[in-house]
């Protein structure tokens, strides 16, 4: 034990005082004077001579003091280092002596730190880290707010409207317009749809301010009608598909049947933040003058860079003024819309923000719980060592010294736990990225880098402090006499220690209840979402996307005919129940709003227009998706180009005809001055068009044959028992037969798309359930530790009771009952915490109230049962003691 | 070699102190000064005050140790003694010094020894 760093501290006794230095010089001078006097010199002369021989007294004095100071410092450092090494040694030996407890603490720390690190890397990569572009705080997304006309708050734009924003609003240095497209690449093996981005000339160079690695970006001249078609390709496409050579510049790719010259290659890692995975970029080449009068559309989106010093509020102020002017200018077409700028980062991560915040808070609670658990384990361990620590104190170790040693021991644990935790965090990050739902923004930017490592180290330090300080301070306070007199015979006699540990159990149980109840309510919400009536039947349906290139299908007649024919041929395939096309599949987060008016009704006030989702469908679509026909008929083959314009409305829109039969009435999709009339031919059931959480809203279906689109999704319903994806080869062949330059893309079962739409909710529910389970385990481990400890402490009491005739049953009940007191208090605390936690989750919930009695009841039930089981094990041990044996120990 | 010589020059006082303490009993600073004076026959002009920072430096370096004691005429004085490490260093220093002197002498006498 003498080697354990408890040797008496020599620094104080060995310290030089200032007086000693003076005394040393004084002695020398006196000695010299004495000798000189003995040689016959007068005292006065002797003093003068002694000083002369000595030289500069002050300098000597300073020199001595400086050396002493240096010596003290060196010794101090050496002492600290030796002490630390000794503490480490003791720490490691202590953990080795009780491997079970050490291992438990280590696992707790590893899991706590690992989970926190992984979640932080996700949260940091997505929410906190600035976008990887120059001056990212000046980047904005611009959306069109249609709420005034009953539309969504984030709708797309008409091309000329955005060009006017670029030219007329000073707030922006540049505005880039973009729209994704899916060109078919031919001439390189089978025709293949690739991922394209049509963005005005300055989007890359002026908004994102990136530099090409090869060649150039677009110029204003490229972006004019009739210009030579040029493209810029992504680094990945260049490397993986085109060989990565410099000779790629000047070569051409045939896209949609048109050869396009490659003029540049984008830098590695560049990804359009709003739409990752783009292979090729092109410019729209639209003459704004040619479309100057088609206002209020919704087919373009915008990103912009604000001028230096411009604020978001300032920009939005200007946009409102601009919108007022545009509305005056085009009262017919630009109606009830206002462009709104959002910080690009906030806009991008908005869908993920609340979920991630929730997860971050949850993992923070888990970490706190883990720290408390380790604190509890350390307290238990230290109380078993009370005798040893008291001996050390008796041998002269001060309280600070003992606290320091206990902290070092915790430090040993933290260093190992932190290192393992970072490893677990690294794994966890990869798992999270793999599990994260499709469409999670900025997922490619999630890495475990120095920021995350720094965070992990801070987390470790914080955890060590929380877990280590309380137990260390308590043990430092150990009363020497009590501990020695107790002789370690009754290690749990310390009532205040029990109280403290009971308090920790209250906190643990409270945190666990809050996490479990929140996970419960999120799980129930997820269940509700899964049970939502989507309005269509996704089973047995496979979907894919087809894009008709503009060059070959300029004529609407040709497009209509081609898609109607494709519909017919797909329906004729064996095993196909029904097949049909639609402009946008349900749950694909696509609005596609249209404003409509009902014939014979007074025109709505400006800003009070009625709007709904517009979907163009081919004849087989409604049957393939099993939309419910409520009255009349769906869009079918009768709605040909020669037939009158047909429209099918949904249930919600039909409610606008109270007491009337809507069928036979007319609806206009044009402007009041220039109406475009449709006959209502049927009513179909509501479906979730945009998202699973949609409220029912007006929807309008028109015939794709009458108003054809260029880009269409097909849905094929397979016969029962047939895997719908097995129909894809036949569908591919059918398309190739009709036009060898076309390809199908994005093929997936509709059920997958539905699951994907629930991805974020599932991710959240799964993560939270994981944390809740971890919390439950940690809390139970903590409780078990405390109860075992209390049982040991009360063994004599139990012995006395049994000697006096108490049965084993009542003893067990007493032990379990007492241990449930802190559990009960913890549940109370947990309910309060739950109230706050679920409030945080409120906006993520669907179909359940934040305070969900079922989740809370289940949580409390599970917790009480598990806690009773944890307490029962030591209770049985207590009831199994031999009273004679216990009492004889006195 | 060059480095050793320079260090030796700077450390001449240190070397003399260690030589004094190597002669036997613990000595106080005054006795060290007297010893140097005595053995060199006063050939070295030593400012006695410079001994003290040197003593404390040697102590910091662990080459000598010190303790308070009583002088022959019953005064309280600090006595120094060479540590084991100091003894080794003294031997090494003496050897280096001889080589240094030999080398310099040889140079000054035109290479003839």
C-alpha cells in the first residue's frame, strides 16, 4: 500500500524559505569576518573585506532564489505525475479486482458515449454543419406561397415569374431556376434513363459558386433558344461511365435523341443539395419573352444567392413588393401567390429537423441515464472500499488526495469507455446512414470527423464528471472513525449513502419512463400512420417512370397517342389485371396544384380561389390503383381526343355540390376570361396524394389523352399471387417495341413507395424504441444494484426478524416493497418529464394525443414489472439467509 | 568535443564545488570557498557570492544534497554533500577537464607535448 501514491508529501517540508537563503549568506559573511578579525583586522575593515570578497550579495541572492523556484516547480510536476501514475495503477488494479462491476460500468459508458456520438454525427452533418459552398449563409431557396388561394405554402413557379424575380429584385445577386428531368441516354448500350438537371446558366457558377475540374460551366449564351446544346457532367458520371479521361471534353452524349456536347466536369463531391445524384446538367434555353404571358405556373423551382449584407427579412420584404406588382400586372393568371425566400440550409433540413432534434434529446437522456448508472456503480464500489479508504486517510492521505484518486480511477474507466464508445459511434454512424430513410437531406455529408470526435471527447469528459464527482466527493468525506470501527463488516450501514443511491434510482427510473413513454407514443403514432386509409391499394402493383423526349414528341397528338397505346398494350400483357399512367404517383410529395371554377357560381374574390391537386391519367390507371368509384365513372378510353373534355372529381370536391348531383355539371381550369370547360363524369374516393398525413383536399383527374404530359408514371396491377416486379421485363419489352430509344426508370413496387413515405416515421420510432429499451435496461441494472446493496446492508435486520419468527414470504415482500419506493417516485418524475418530452414530439405525431394514456399505462406497467423482478432476486437472497449465521457475526 | 569544452568552461565553478565536496565530510558554503582557496593557493580569483547560486543549481540538478546543521563554532549552517549522481558527474567532469587542458596546452605549445 505504501507504493500506492500515499507516501507523505515531501514538498512542504522540503521547501526553502526566504529566510533560509538570507541565513546562508549571513553565515558566510559572519564566518569570513570572524576569520579576518582573528587575523588581526579591525571589525570595520573585516566587514568591508568580507563583502568585497563575496561580490554582489543581491545577485547571489536572486540566483539562489531562482534555482529554488525552478527546483520547486520540477518537483511539483514530478510529484503530480508520480501521483497520477500511482492513481492509474491503483485504478486499474481496483477494476481488475472487481471485474463484474467494472465491466458493467464500461459497457454502460461505451453504449452511452457510442450512441451519443453516432447520433451527433448524424445531427451535425444534417442540421448544424454549414452547407459546403462559399458564403453559405447567403444561399436561399425560393418557394411560391399559394396559401392565399387554398394551395400549399411551398409550391413551384412559372418560368417568367422567376426570371422577373432575378431581374427586378435587388436582394439577390443571382437567381437560378431549376427543374429535374430524366433524359434517355442512347448510344452507350441499352437505352437508359439517367438523372438530369435543367438549371439556368448561373445556377452552378453564381449561386453555388463552384469551379469545374475540367472545361467550363454554362455561359449566358448557352442558355438561349437555338444555342448549341451543351452539358456539364458530374464527377461520378465522368469517372464511372465515361472513363475519367480529359478527352471527354468536346465529346457528345445522345440524350433524348439529341447529341449534346460535354463542355465541363463538376468537382468531386458536388451534389445539388436540393436533388442529389444528378448525372448531367443542362440549361433550359428558354426565351423569357416567348413565355412572358404564361404566368402563375408551377413547374420550376429556384435557388438564389443574396447580396452581401442582405437579410432574409429584407429579401422577403422585396419579394412581397414584387409580388404585389406582378399581381397588378397579371390579375388573371398571377393570383394568390407570393414568392418566399428561406435560408437554404433550414429549408433543406426542415423535413428532418424535428425528428433529429427529438432523437438528439432522447440520446442525451440516455447518456445522462448512463452517467447516473455509472455513478451508482461507483458509489456501490466505493462503499465496499470504505475500510480501505479510511486506512489510507489514517495513513495521511488528505481528502483532496482521496478524491483525486477516485477521480483518476473513474478516469481510467472513462478513457477506455470513451475509446470504445467512439468505436461504437463510428459503427453506429454507418448503421444510421444505412438505415436513414430515403430522401433524408445531406446524408452524404454525415461522417465521423474531427468535429464529431471533439464532441465525443467532450461527452466523455462530461460523463466522467457527472459519474465520478459525486461518488468521489462522498467518499472523500468518509468519517474515519466510523469506517474503521465498522471495520467494513457492515458495509451498507451508511444510511445517507443508501438515500443518495435511492435518489439516483429515482432519476434513472424517471428518465427511463420519459424515454419509454415517448417511444411508446411515437410507436403508436407510427401504427396509426400504417393503418391510414390511403384510398388506393398498393398491393400487387409495380410502378415505373417514362419520359418522352421533347425532340421526338413535340406534337401533343403524338404524345397522347403513344401513351394511350402503351396503356392498351400493357393491359394486354398476361398476368396484368390493369395498367395505367399518371402524371405523379400518390405519396410522392408532389403538389401539382390547379385553380378551378365551378360553372354557374359567382367568381371568387381574388385570393379566395379554389385549388386542388391535378392528375392526368390514362384509361387504366384508376383501376390499377383500385380507386373507389363513388358515382359515374372513372377516366377511361371513352375520353379520347375527339370526346368532350372529361373530369373526375374526388369526394371532397363533390361536397361543394351540396344537395346536387355534380355529374353533368361543368368545371373550368382556365382563367375567368378564357375558360377551359370540362364535364364532370364521375366521383372517386379520396386518396393521400402528397403525403400519408394529408388532410383530404380537392383533387381533379383529367384524361392524359386529351391533355397529354411528357413525363408519366405507370402503375401495373398484377394478378393475385403474381409478383408484380416479374411483369417488368414484359413492360420493358413492350416499350422497346414501340420506341427503341425509350427506357423505363425508377421501377419499384408501389408498396415500397408507401413504405418509403413512412420511412422517417419508422426511423424515428425504431431509434426511440432502441433508446427506450436501453434506458429500461440501464434503469433496471441501477435498481438491481441498489436493492442488492440495501439487502446486504439490512441482512442483520432480516436475520433478527427471522429469528423473531417472520416468514420468508413477508421478508421478500418487505424487500421488494421498500425497493419500489424509489421506483414509484421515479415514475412520478418520469410522468412530469414525459409531459415535456411528448410536447416536443407533438408535431411528429399522427392520430394520437401527446399524452397518450395507453402508452403511459404500458410504460408504467412494463417498468413496474421489470423493477419488481430486479428487486425480487436480492429479496430471495435475503429470505434465504440463515439467521443464526448472520447474528453470530456480531 | 567542442560542446563539452564550452560546457566545461561555463561549469568550472560547478566542477570546483563538486571537487570540494568530494573530499569527504559535508561542507557549508564558506568551507567550500575556503577549500577552493586553499587547494589552488589563491590562484583562482573567485567571487565567493557566485558559489551560492551554483550550489542551489547543483542541488536542483540532484548532484548535491543539503541539510541544516551546526558549524564547528556552533552556528546554524547549511551543509552540502555530493550525491551518488554528483560523484559520477564529478569524475566525468574531471576527466573532461584534463582532456580539455591537454588539448589547449598542446595547441598553445605548437603541437608539441
